[in-house]
């Protein structure tokens, strides 16, 4: 982001009641803090011998950092054990202390209400990881698809869904496969891409597929497109992607043209994401 996160700059007159409800729904154990509640779920999922290491897994590494392998060896963890515990221990996507989905959710669902609401449109959480955002929509009564390429992440997302008694649709993507929202005629009102596109080999094809079924007025929530691309930010994404040519697609003329033709841009201050609204 171009400026430090300050929630005071993004206050809405009526607050964030829908996001607050999701935050409470994601917090499984009321007797524990939000963080300790998530740690408890990790221990339930992995068992004590693995799950009690979750606190140490809050540490993050670039993929090319040699310290990552040393960390895995020292803790006796497999990579995906570490990756799942890192994501779930490190953050709650509806934490109001973070520049995260909490600050966008009420505006998104207000737009979905204008499209007919829960019974009229679907939501795609693309590259869902552990599925926190998509599960939030499911808790709110929406029909949701959770799509990811990594089975360990989808397995943990299923565990979270079972704990909260929600039943979204799961999509296991193959290599180079992107969920096509236009493939079966279902009307999609929202697509979320949160920190995913820098890991995609063909960004143009991906964005085309995942937004093809967005209805006019539908919302595309993205953290990687239409950024204020400073040299420093570009270098971060290049290193995170591990492939300069792949990362450079994010600020290419081709993807900017697709976005300009398909969407109107609605920016929300103080968050990581940009809201793009499908043109008529």
C-alpha cells in the first residue's frame, strides 16, 4: 500500500455490522481469544505433536529464503503443515485490526443485495487458501465456491466448514486451470482474488475465466490488479512470485486493457484490495 493502514480513514456512517457478524461467526470458541481459538483448531486438526508448533509458524519466508528449509528441519514440519499453520495462526481475514476483508465486506454485500442478494447470485473465492473469506460469505447465507490448486489447503478449509456447519462447493483446480464462472450459466455476483494472481502463469486467461460469469454490477475484489505500482512494490511481487516475467503480468498493458474494458474501478481507502465492478 502507498500509505500506512489507518481504519479511522475508512469509517462508514453505519459501521460494519455484516463484517462484525462474520468475525463473530469465524471465532469458534467464545471462551478464548480469537488467536487462541485458531490455535485450538490447528491442534484439533493436526494433533498436539504438530499443532502446538503453530505459534512458531507465524514467521514468514520468501520462497527463495534458505532459512525456510532450516526452519522446517528444526521444527520437524513438512512444508504444507507449516504453510497451513502459518496462514491460520498469522491472520483472520475479518480482523478489523488488519487492512483486510473486514473493511470491504459490507460494501460488497450491499452491492450483492442490489443484484438480488443471497438467493440470486453466487460467490467465488478464487485461490481460496484456507477459505476464510469464502466461509465468511457462506456463514452469511451465500452460495459459495471455494477454488484452489492445493489439496492440503482445501482439506483444512473443509475442516473449518465442518466446524461451522456450512457447506460451500469445493473446486480442486488442476495446473493451469482456472475456475470458469461462465461455464454453466450460474450468475456470479462476486469474485475474490486475495494475494493469488502473482502465483498464476497466465494472468490474462485467469482473470478472463474467473470473471466471465460475473453479472453486470458484480464485484471483483482483487489485491493484485490496479495497484499503485512503485518500484519497491514491483520488486516484492517479483520475489514473491519467483519469476519476473510472471509477476510483470500484473502491471502489463494487456491486463490493464482487460480491466478497463470489463470493469469500473471503485477504490476503498485503507485496505489492501481494490473493488472492480462489472460494466453493463
